[in-house]
């Protein structure tokens, strides 16, 4: 497997992070992220129209900063990679428009990248060799998928959420407990010192399945908050919610690795920043003699570095897009609607 050996600019704007990165081969030379978290906190979640306007304001400064941090000028670039699917169309369009304008003006190749492939390729930001095939868990605010990575660009969906994503359960639980947005970080912080056995919460989809379900967990947390009222222990509730999510994710991944014979497990996506999940999967893989890999946290959340890694791979194998490239709200990377 080869990567594009010359520097490329990558752009990510699929939701509420405006990000630009310079990637050369597998080296992420710079990775600048302008977060909209503070703006969206007052609404308790992402407002698409506000996100798109914020991307317009941030995109050029972020690109300039990414180039400066890498010690490059625009003329040094040899390719452009951009997230064009899936995501918020207004937000994606900002990044796609900037990418097309730069590629046209510089006369360099352009490639659109699927956001989930960016997550899957984020492990290539690690210094070690990444064995294939491997089993990857994508866990984020909008996605929970179990993916067999036979090779870069060759993916098979072997398990997915039938309703809500793990990150969505974190976000909803945090809002119900009055912990704010983003929920994953808030729950993790609140859970420190909490008793994860205090409140029994449902795990969903009992039995030998590789799929996930978190809608019942969200409903159970809502009922818990209503029932307990002022008597609710927020640290214990946060710890119980985190344990319900982490235990299900880890159990499904480790069992699938056993059944399918994968010797390496990777964890990617925004929920991969959760320390408890990282530790649970690391312990389970160590116990079973498997290798466990997860990228540094900066490559887990939405960022252009991971898009650059996917783009570097795609440009090296000859993939190109023309200037009809469009933003797409939905697109199935695995041949089915995730």
C-alpha cells in the first residue's frame, strides 16, 4: 500500500468543526481545528444554519494557519482532499467550494473523501505499520459501525446500530442530566468517582448479535432522571450510562473478533476519545492476545488530518474528481444505508 508522497491540503467541514491539514504520505504535518462548540452549547446541539455560517467565516483562516504550521505556501501543494459526504449539506458545501476553488486555481488534483473512510484511515496517522485485515469499530455522534477492513478501500459492514449511535446516547444523556454539550466529554468528566452499578440501565439487543441499539438506553435515562428528580446522583448516573455504552461496544467488538478470527482491533471516531472505552478494549485485546490500535485523540474527533490520510491513499492509487464534485448529505460507504 502506498500513500501520495507530496504534500496535500485536506479540508473537513461536515458538521461543527472547520478543519484544514497538510498531509504528506502518512505524516500529518499540520492539523488545525476551529471548533464551534461554544456557539452550539447555548442550543444544546448543532444548528445546521449557524454551523454553515461559522464555516464560511473560519475556512480561509484555518487553511492559512494549516499551511503556516506546515511551513508551506499554496504553491507547494500537489493535491486537495475534502470531505464531501455524508454530513450537513450547508456545512459540507463550504469545504467543497473552497477545495474546488483551490484545486482549479493551482491546477492540482482534487479528491472527495467519505467522512467514515476518513475515520477508518485515521489509524494510519500512527507511526507503526497497520496490519490488514483488521476489525474496526467506528463510534461517533452519528455512527456506530463494526467494519471488517480487508484493505484500505475494501470495507465490509458486519454490524451497525439499528437506531441511535453511541455518541448520540452520550449527548442525550448529558442533556437530560443537565451536563450540557458535547455530551461524551461531559459524561466522562461527571463519571469520575461515580458508581457505575448504582443505576441499572438496559444494554439492548441481547443475544449473539453484532448490531447495536441505544434508543432504549436514552429512554431509560430520561425515566431515571424523571423518577429520581433532585435525589439523582449525577456522578453515579453518568458512570452508569458510560458503563452501559462501553460494555456493549466492547463486548460486541471482542466477540466479533473471536468469531471472525481478527488478530487486530482498531477503534476510531469521536467516541474513541472516551478513556473508559479505550481501556476496556485494550484490556480485552491484551487478554485474548490481540493487538489494539486507536489514533491519538486529535485524530478521533472530526478533523482534516484523517481526511488527508484517506485522500493521500486515494490520490496515490489514481483517484481523481472533477469540478462537478458535490456535497452529499447521505452516502453509503459499505453498500447499504448505515
